[in-house]
């Protein structure tokens, strides 16, 4: 007998059916974006030693990675490229004959229903590995870089990208790229900007995979300082003002506080990027027998949705989509 009405959620939790019916946050294959590294050559499906489970794919081999992803329900890819040449200004970023541009054409034709996003940055294309044009003092020249990024974005749009994803963190890049795309007749091409991209230790395996580690210094001059949450939100919202269509928070799980704060400040769609270092964290824990694979992956990825992200960019996309479909 109770003196007042008591609502005990246990009465709901103990029944699997109503528990499922009341799930507030869901993770579905349609929420996942798979990053792909495209390399030159033919017949290449080269494993990356420091990034177990992830490979470099030449354009002709893309069906081997794209096919299973699409079969499991993944609807979008994020493309990174290894160019055939690098120079001071990363001019191969806007060369139509390079792997990313060729991959865009190939995927557009082979999988017309798939949404294609191209990472737009200079670090994979410059011989020094920084994300833009260097000034005489070795720092990245913000405004000179905007021109290079705009050219890269236009070249990717021409090649078939539905969306470009600037990850360089220069000031004013979203506005500059929006302007360049519009001027060149690509007003329909979207911008998914890395709005909250932190100067993080979690990009290690990616930099090996993309050959984009800076040859000197680091990226703290342009990426966001992890200890400054107010500055991060202020900076991220600028991308929205400049015309970004989707905002990325990266890395994802170490920065879920940022995702949740940003969610409260914008109605734009958001994506959380579970980066290479987070992938390795999960991979190592699973390999060590310390984390149950399916449950661990589901819980980790669902956290990103719970924090307010619509989409999750993850190297686990194909496996996870398969799991979700079977559940
Ligand atoms: C390019 C870029 C990076 C990542 C995505 N785009 C690396 C960096 O900023 O050094 C990292 C992705 C990952 O670690 O999975 N600027």
C-alpha cells in the first residue's frame, strides 16, 4: 500500500517489448557515414599497419569496401585521398586526375543513391603536411589558404561530391568555399564543416593513413584548444553563420559535452566523428578481451546520438550497420 502514486520505471524496464518501444535514442544504419581512403594505382587494397582493419583502396577496388557498406544500409561515404604528388601549396588537391576526384566520378556512377562527401583540406596534399599555405615564418597563412581550399572544393564538386567537408580550420573558410561554389555554379553542393575540430592526440593513425603528419610543429595554431569550451562553441557557431549545412564535432566521444552544448545552440544537423584514435581505443580493448565487441560498439556509438548528433562518422560503419540490421 502506498500513500501516494509511485511511478516506478522498473515496471517498464522489466518488459523487453515496452522497453524497446520507449527507446528515446536510436542508432540506425542511416545515421552512419563511412570514411574511405582512396589511393592511386590499380588493384590496390592495402592494409595500413598502424590502423588495423583499415585499408587504402584504389578506385577500381572501391566496390569491395563500398558494396558491403551499402548492402548493410550505409548511405554515405567520406572520402580522403592519397595524391600521386605533393608540393608546397598542395595543388594536387584540385587536380581532376587525382584519386578523390576519380573516386567521386566512379562512385557517383556505380552507386547513384549514395551520398558522397569529400574531405577538403590541404594536409594530405602539401609536402610539409600542414593544412595550408605556409608564410615565411612557417605559420599557416589563413587567407592564402582560403583560395586553395576554395579551388579544392570546386574541383570536388565538379567531380561529383554532394557535399564538401572542410577540415582545415582556417578562419572564414566556410564563407569562402560557399562563395566559390556558388560562383562556379555549384550552389546545390553542401558544406559539412568540421566546426568543432579540436587539436587532439586522437588523430595519430589517420595521419599515418593519409600521410598527413606535419613535418614540423603541430596544428595547435589553427585547431581548437580542448581546454576552452566557450571558445569552441563560439568558433563552431561561426561556421553556421557562414553557411555550413551540417556541423561536425571531432573527436566525438571525448567531446560529447561540446556536442550537447552545440545542440542547444543550433538547429542545424550535426555529425560526431569517431576518429582514428577512438577506433584504436575500441579496437585495442576488444582485442585484449576487455570489451565485448557488439555491445561495446553499440554503446559507444549510441552515446554520440544521445549527445545530440544526427549522424556518426565512423570506421566501424559497415560492421555496425550489419549489427543493427540483424538486431
Ligand atoms: C585533415 C583531417 C584529419 C582528420 C580528418 N581530416 C587529421 C588532422 O587534422 O590531422 C582526422 C581523422 C581521424 O583521426 O580519423 N585535416
